[in-house]
């Protein structure tokens, strides 16, 4: 029998395995501390203990980590030096059981603000006010010198976590693509309008983001060769947000160099994209990545896992395709049928590999009995497949 780490690495290389790997994505994927009494730490709820234990003890762990110690583009990140401080100011406060952060950017005679909110009982950050509201804001933002977005990289925590995991799993390097970094500065409706009507201006923003992200990808790939990476953001250019013709413009042009940098050091590039994939799968496959996730089934997505396995399975390791809504709501018999279907379709015929995995994870303090039982079903069926 293979160890959990050996099973994952063999899957990525397209080698035979004893059974399909099973990963619970963010559950076991995020580094959490259930003993931390912070009132914003949802994982100190007793509800989470059995689920976290299940992930740590019985799943093929893929720990998602970033090598970025300070991220200037992230309004919740810390300042990286005097150049950033010249343009960016940040203030945080608590109110009504929420933690707010407001970032103020002063540039070219304009003052722009972004506000985020984190509720105590939900492990997610909502952007209640985007930084860029119109093209004038965008043009001003483009004049901020690249030095203000300098990053501090540190791969030692990733290496330490790999040593701690040992045979239980692997560390996956997590990174946004330039499109994600750009689009998240706007409201969704403003992003789509600007991307459709101002392509030259929007490419300037993507190029600005790409300089930082590409340099980071090259540097970390050399420092940590042979690792799995997750690149998230391509869904911003998939239907219904943008027409498929723009996927090459806004994704392939900027993500393909990241894939090449990762693979040049023996690493594996996994493309993360929710939602409707049918019209962009050829574009994704054309970048020659190693894997794709989470391949959501209809109605959340628009392709069956069987279809993706038949057309792209020899090239790509498939991660998916259990929907989080099904984990949280389906009764045991119906959910077991969904898992069996995913295992059958994900392993049918010839293919590089398959990892049974949900599309997301709970982000509240409460874990219901149904949710826990359905996670246990995923693990049990993968173990005996």
C-alpha cells in the first residue's frame, strides 16, 4: 500500500496507484489551530473537531500555502516598505461582531478606498467597497510605481510544513493569476464592463500584475522544485462573465508563462476554475497544465466528469467533482450515489489520474451531522474503491 504522499505524487506523475486519492480541499488544506481562542477562529468550535480529525488522519492531505510573507496588493497585508507607505494606508477596527479593514490609496491627486468585512462566525472576508470604481481610478492606479507592490518571499514555512506532514501528504503552492489580482479590485459588474470595452487599458493592468506574479512564480519554482501548484482566477474570464474569445486574451497570455515556469523546475501546475468550463476547456488544455479542479457538475457547472475524462483525462489529472452543497444537504443514500458516480467517471478508461475532492468547504462554526456523515462517506468509498 502506498503512503498518502506517495499516492498523491504518483497520481500527479500519471503512475499507477493503489486507489484514488481523496482530499477534502480546504478541510485539511488550510493550516488551522483549533486551540486558538481568537473569537474569529471558527475552528475552535467543537463541531469542527471530528471533521478536522478525519482530514488529518484518513485523507491524502494537500496543504495549501503561499510563500508570500507580505502581499502589497492585498489590502489586508502589511506594509512592505517606505515606497508602499507613501501610497497605501490601512486601518482596522471591530464593530457589531465584525472586523473591518479600510485601505486608502492616494495617487495622482485621487484618494481611493477599499473596505473589507470579516464576521466572527464566518471564515471569509467580504469586500464591501472595491478599490477601483471607474476607469479614472484604474488609470491612477496604473501610475503607482511597481516598487510599492514589492513582496517579501519566504519558503521556509512551506518546507517546515512538508517535514511535519511527512508521509501524510504534500504542500501545494497557492497563487492567484494576474486576472484574479486585477478583477478583484473592482465590483464584478464594473470589471466585466471594463474588460469588454477597454481591452487596451485592462491589459495594462494585467501586465502590471503579471510582472510581480511571474517573477514570484519563477523565483519560488527554483527554490521549491517539483511541487504541486494551484493557479486560481481563470474563472473570471469564463461564461457568463466574459465570452470565451477573451479567455486567450486575459488568461492564456498570462497564465501559460506561469505553467512553463512551474514545469521547468519539475513542478505540477493545477488550474482552478469554478462554474462553466465547456467553452474554455480547449483553451485550458492548450496551456498544457498538469491538472484541473474542481470540475463542478451541472447545474453549478456545465460538463460531466465523464466528458472531461474522455476528452482531456490523458493529459490532465482531474480533481473533483463533489459539490459542497450536496455534502451539506443530501441524505446519505443520495450522496453515496453521487460519490460512486464521481469515482466511476473519474477513473473510467485511460487517464492520467483522479483525486476525489469537493468544490469548497463549510465556512461557518457549525458542522451538521449530515455534513460530517457525507464527508466520512467520501473517505470510506475512496479507501475501498
